[in-house]
C-alpha cells in the first residue's frame, strides 16, 4: 500500500520540476495606450505622460525612443527561450513632435554569443600551426623588410 503512494509522490515531485518558468522583461504593453499615440499629433511630453519613460533612447540625436517588451519561458536550468517580443520605436522630429511609430517582433532580433574568446574577422582563418610556423622563410627574404642595413640591403 505504501509503495504506490511513494511512487505517486516521487512522480509528482519529478513532474513539478519540469514545469515551465515564465518571465516578463521590460515594458508592460497596454495596447490601448500604445495605439493612442499618433504621429503629427503627439509630442515628447504627451508620449512621456501616456507611455512613461522609454526602455532606452537614442544616444546621439535624441530622436528615437524605444519601448521593449519580452516574454520568455524555460524549463529547469535551460536557457530561456523568447516566446513573444515587441519593440516599439517612436521617432521625433526637430520640434519634438512624433514623426513615426514602428513596431517589430522577435524576428528582428539578432542572436549573439558574447562569451566566445575569439572575435570573427574577415580574411584568412589561420590555425595554431600556421601562426606558429607561418613566418619561417619570410624574415630576411628578398623584397621583405628584414634585410641587413638601413636601406634593406
């Protein structure tokens, strides 16, 4: 009698460990407030009063504000996967009036891996031995800069 009960308890604990963890990051989107902002009608102050402070603003010309919202899900210790993302870019003209509103989803997001120890570059991909033995024969060769004397002779 105790074995089936123990087995059911272990199964319940194991199943609860596989439940997805859901998280939200960034701006909390209210579709009605977002749709109330209109190009040519609103300005910086009205957008700030309606939507609040942006997630971040353009660094140089202060012409664009970005509101970013992301919903993620992951199981146990796995890397979170983006389920839904919305990026709203609000552009302003020189007078501070809204000139354009653009929306983009997760399809516009680039996936990068900043933890790698090398930076990919254009050009030749050299391995360890090419780096180690690549200069053999080039030092002091004709036309090279390794010749004797100040004029390369």
